[in-house]
């Protein structure tokens, strides 16, 4: 019986605020709820609007937008349109009107706010509420009673308890994902992985890169605040930070870096092939990839011209516009490459992405797979006004031993003379490639810093840095289409037959453009010791297969693989400051494969990755806490409780008498917060009998009351909660 009563006790606030099929509340789904204990108010929040309720009466007090300007509580009661009234009469001709009683919450809300939802919708339609890039993503209440809301554009709006906008804070461009408040500080987690700490006045105290992916939640336990990353990682940060303790711990941990640094080595095989809409035989795939798999931990393959044609490109663009990708041809290639790699036995596919004729896919070996994760994909079209995928790039971002490595398969503008267009295609792909999960980290991905001070204006530097620039290693592969200049077809054929590749490389457009700093800035390429890979007649083996048709295209190294690692200079060694160091161990073309007019190319890397052994690092951290006297002294100071006095710790409310509770804080430097609890004990009725009442806000002292004490506070309480005087 009790459970049945509880089941029927819920209140549908949206239904209560609906009149004549018109709801007074915003139509969007409620995303967040917040209880203001001190004022007994409920905040229900959509992605664009706020609704403020009285927790006791359940009265709708106010509905307003993110700009704070639309206040439905102040709108005059609208007049119902005659047409609406006539339609209501036609639909419900026999309905009897209920007698009017005293004005309840429902009548007040309906009479005062009738039609206001239409006003809200009209305003929202005109864009007054909020653009889509300013949706509300997180809310929290600070110690001083203010409500903090975080938005997708990185802004934080602070409200008072009545829904009045106090300030708009903007310290970071990435989306706010979570907010947590305790004491005088507010922590904010962003989609970029950045964590910031502010005081209740909105001043930025510190910011640092806590994770390499979105910070989706925070929780406080003991003397630490713990942050949860999108990929499942959890890290704890001292609640006292920023403080002098941070600098000491950072210095001490840096001095012990060698003890918890581990160097892992993996072998990476990268292949690229313009397949010219053809399909390869198993023997060709085996020659290209299968013969180079010894000790390989990660295989990444990029294809170009998997499928072409106006209809195919238009269909691919249409599918992309609705969030679809891939094709039967693309899946054929993924499946058959997987068979070549013994997928499911020796290797496991970890990610893939297709954009029209462009395709990239990656496989990890059994041994490496447990250390691979957080795989994201992206695509950037460059064809026909940067809208069609006949040219462009597709990429994968893969976390290996907690380091980010990006692979991008590309197809740039064709024809001998289009050097500047090829440079522009690279620049467009490099600057605009954005992976599926929200990103935009403003700090280096090489290591998680304990804390980093904010700049003078409160913003972290390099807000607009490309995502590819933040990776620890980047590999560009594909048909870049750079040709040879200053040489005839016959001269090129002669040099190839003599294997005079050094002489040919002097005329390579890509080499000249890289030397001039116009493209692939900061990247390297292994030594080219194979013949030009373009253009060949299909199914004709050997070097005699170069194009001998009417156009006689000059042979060129169109198909290339370039990379950069973490090294600022080529002689740097692998360390936590330089976490990924790569070396090319093989760079070759498979000249015996004849299905396409391009030859497939492969490059094998030996990659050293520096990672932190978290167990040893925690052990070293504990040793520092125990042995460093300065650290211990600072920790003891942070645990001091302010000198406070409470006149009584037990208040019994009966016979409608007033009780005075005096609380004083004699500390001049620190604030103290008190929580006052009601035990829900029985109280005396007017006739002298005992009456059992539940511990709720309408009787006795409320469960929700919390007190923030700065100096002196007197609370006057009576049994029916008739008056509250705060001084």
C-alpha cells in the first residue's frame, strides 16, 4: 500500500503548466536539474532556457533564456484569441466548468503565464535566446549561493538565486562539460581536457591540461577533486591547488622522473595506394602488406580513388550530410586487407574512415591492442569548393601507450602546374581536420602538467592551434600528386632505367616546396630509393610499363609518406618531454603490383614511446609527502579549522517558541561553512499531544539549510518556520 501511494505521489510539472494544449514551459527536453537549498527553489534547465520553481508550493516562478532577458513572470496575462476559444468550444462542447475556488498555484501560473510559451518560442526562433554554439552543458551552485552554468562555446554565466544574470565569464574556447564547487573555489572541466579553477567572484586562479580528451565529470573525496575523462581515465588533484605546494611537488617529481619513465618500442607499417577504382588480387595485397608484417604492432593503410564518378561523389556528399559514411567498395577493401593481415587472429581492426574515394583503416596486433584506444576519425573534403571528397583527407587519431598518433590519408590536386593548389590542399587539411569527439586542447599533449598558471588576460595561449599540431606524432600518406619539373618524358625514363634517383629528386616539386617552407612544414621523409610510382599502364609489369600513350605523362613520385614526431631537433632522445621518437627503417614501392596506374608504397617506422609508470609515480609522490618537511608543513596549514563558536549543538522546537542560534567565526582570514540538520523528532501539537511529522521543510528546522559563516550569524527559528531573520 505504501509503495502504491508513493507511486501516485509524483507531480508532473509540465502537465501542471499546460493550458489548452499549450505548455508554458520550453518545448526542449530538460537536461539538468539543480536544487537551491538555501532558497528552496528548483532549477530545471534545457539546452537554452531556465525554469525556476518554488520547492514548497511547486509554483512556476520564472522562465528565462541564457541571455537573462526573457522573464515570463513579468509578462502581462495575455488575452486568449477568439479563434482559439471557438476551437476549444467545438472540441469540448459538453465540458462543465469547475467552480472557482481560492487562487492556487495552477490558477496563478495559468492566468499569469498563459501564452508566454509562444513568446519564448518566437524569441528563440529569432535567435534572441542563444545560438546553437552556446547551449547549456553543465550547472552547479557555489558556496555563496550563485548558480554557475557552462556553455558549449566555453563561456560561464553566473546567476543569483532569483535568476538574475550577474556576470559572463569566458576563459576558454572549448565546450564546458562539468562544473564542481566547494568552499571558495569552482572547478570547470572542458571538452579539450583542460581543467580550470576559479574563485566565487569568477577570477581565474589556475588552468592546466588534465586529460587529453573531454573531462565529463568531477567528484570530491577527501582532500582531492577527481576528474573523469571521456576515455575512462580518472585523475585526482589537490583541493588546495593552486598553492606553493604545487611548485614543490612538481620540482620533486621532475627530479625523480627517470624512476617512473618507461620506454616502449613499437613497429608501425604504413601503406598508401591510389587504386584507380580497381580491386587488387590477394597476391598483390600480400606483396604490398603481408610480406612486411614481421614484428609489426600497428598497420595503417590509406587508399585513394576507391570509387569515383559524379554520381558516386554526389551520393557520398549526401551521405556525409546526414552522418553516414562508407560504401560497398570501401568495405571490400577493408575486408580483404583484413584477410591479408589475418584479422581476428593476429591483428584486430581498431578504426576506419571513408570519404568518397578516400579511405583509411588501422589494425593493431594482439600484443599492442591492450595499449591502443581512444580512436577517433575525421574527414576534410578539398574538391569542388572544399565540399566534395574526390580530393581531401581522411584521418585517424589513435592513442598508443597514452600518446596521440595521427594518420592522414590524402589526395591532392592533380596536373603538373597545380603546385600552389596542392600546397593549399595540404594547408586546408592540416588546419581544419577535427576529430569526432570535441577537442581543441590548448596545451601540449606530451605530458599532463600538474598545474599551469593562466596568462595575464585569463586565456590560455594558442587557442586556435590545429588539432593535428597537438599530436605527439603525425603521419601524412597518400597521392600528393607532386611532379618532376624541368625534365622531359624521355629524360625521366632514361634516369629511371639508370636508377639515377638522386638526379631525379633534385627536380621533385615536393622537395622544392618543402625546402621553401611552403608545405609539410616540420615534416620528414625517408630516403627515396625506389622508382617513381606514377604513371603506369595497367597490368604491365616492370619499368617498361610507364605511360607510353599519347599524353606520355612524366614519371613522378606522386605517392609519398611523410611524418613528424615529438623531436624539436633531430638528435633529441625519447623522454617525457619528447615522448615519441620515430625512425624510418624501410621506405619502398611494390613495383610488381600492376592493377592500378600507381604503385603501392609502404613505410616501416621504429617508434619509441615514453610513458609514465603510474604505480611507481604514485609511490614516489607518497615518498615526497612523507619525507619533505616543507611539504608536510604546508599540508598541516591547509588542514587548519577556523576558530569558531556555536552557542548550542542541539535545538528542540516545541510550543511555538523562538530559539536563537548564535554562530561566530573568530578567524579573520578564512571562511567557515556549517550545515544544520533536522533529526525529524516528534513535536507537540497545540492541544499538547505528540504528532509524528516527516523531516521536511514545512515542519521544524529544514533538512536543506546550510549556513556560510564569515563573522557572526544569528538565526531565529520558530516551530512553524514563520520567520527567518538573518543578521
